[in-house]
C-alpha cells in the first residue's frame, strides 16, 4: 500500500513538463542571500519572501512540487493561510528538507558529512501529518587535491540510503541529492569521473538498504567543469557528459531525475536542461526535470529587495523563470526567449 502511494507521488512529481522549486534554504543560507541582496535578515522578512513565492499567480502551472524548510512549513500568509495549504490548493505537492546541514567528517580533512539521521523517523511522521509527501537530503562531495576519498563517498551515500529507507517507511518520497560541487578548477572529465563513482556508490547503498527505486527521485548535479576552470565547455558538451554519466549509473526503474542548479546562472541551467531533451529524449528511460533553487529564485529575489511595491514584479520573474524551465523540459527553449523575459 505504502509503495503504491510512493510511486504515485513520485510519478506526480515528474508529471508533464513541470518541475520542482527548492525553497528550502536553511536560515543561515537564506540570510546569506538576503545580506547579498540588501534585505534584513529577520524571521518576518523570510516569511514575507516565502509568501511572495507561494502566492505567485499560476505557479501550479509550472511546478509539481515545492521543497520547504522546517521554519516555513509552519508559516502562513499575512492573512493567516498556511503556506502548505496554498501550495496544495495550487496543485503543488509540498516537500520538506530533512537534513540538518553538513559538518566536517572526522579523519577526512576537507570533506563533509550531513547531519539529521537521529530522530529522523519521528520527524518524518510529524511532517507527513503536516502534509509533506516528499523530502530532501543533500550530501556534499567536494573535488580538490586528493578528495573526494572513498571513505567520505561511502559514508555520505550510506547516510543518503538510510534516509531514503526511513522516508519510504513513513510514506514520503525521498529525493536523494548527492551534490558534487562546482567549486574549483577541475575539468569536466574529473567531474564526470567523480559523479559516476558517487552515483554507482549511491545505488549500491540504496540496494543494500532495500530502498524501492520506483519510489524515489534522484537530484544530481549536472556534469560541468569547475567554476574556476579555464576550460569552460559548450552547452551540448555538458548535456552529453551529463546524460552519458546518468545512463551509466542510474537504473531505468528510477522514475525521475530532477537537477539542482549548483550555482549555474539561470540561463545556463535552463539551456543545459533543454539540450539534454533536444538530443537525448529517446535514450533516457527516466523523466528528467529541474529542482532548482537559485536558478529560479535569484532574479526574483534581486528585484524584490524586501519591498512590498516590488512583490508583483518579483512574482512575474519567478513565474517566467520557472516557465522557461518547463519549455526546456519540452526541448523548445531558445536563448531569444531570455530577451522577452528581460523586456517584459
Ligand atoms: P541550487 O539549485 O541553488 O543548487 O539548489 C538546489 C538545492 O536544493 C540544493 O540543496
């Protein structure tokens, strides 16, 4: 029964040309983005910003799901309507970030491990009661001299698999997010190798923990050169490397893959997703969509600036950005469409 429910939710999350919005920044991360945009870092500003997002007109036309942060799942609009109810009314499935951030991994200098497994079973039960039907856990893998090590990859992937098993037990679809970071000057080839190893290890661990692959969604990085690499590559090359890596590692039973944007510009993240659909639609056994945070939110956040009079303009940008990602999912995006967004 539970497995049936999980598969139904996973399928709904990947439906049509829709995708997911990650609006689950921790307080620390949200404050960091607010400081950069000159917005006060108070709980009320964070609430107002999330109200701006969830009340964006027609958001349900672009999104199948939205990932919330613990603070946000209890919050409501100024008029007292819970965000989670607004999402549900718009046909958007509410999700919840359940990892508790990363800390240094003992004995592995420069590498991290994600916290949050303790008490996770109880927290998942509570989130299910509140209405969340999927969850997210992010593991972070950094590329640098001598890292990532096998020890850190195994540890992080085992934790992701244990999280996924607990989610499924609670009737919640796990989004498993092993993020190979863009930071650094490594080549696309190096990113390919590391992503391949990480995904191989992840699926081995998911099998060991008896996770039902039909009831989960993978949230990977795209295969890219490091952001400080002198050898940046074409959109088509990123699409090819990413799809090849996923075809080598992700079983066909996985219903869907939803990318993180990882610090790419909104335009590039959209163009990469589009190129994958243009060239490889027939080769891919899983649905392929977006689960962006910055690549959808950043333009809207920049224009909002914490001011009521900018809410409508910010919502328009948010909707347009997500709509372009829908178009990319259909393989019909062109860079000319960006001009129309900027002009309107
Ligand atoms: P970005 O799209 O900004 O990388 O965020 C996605 C996410 O959910 C990170 O956990």
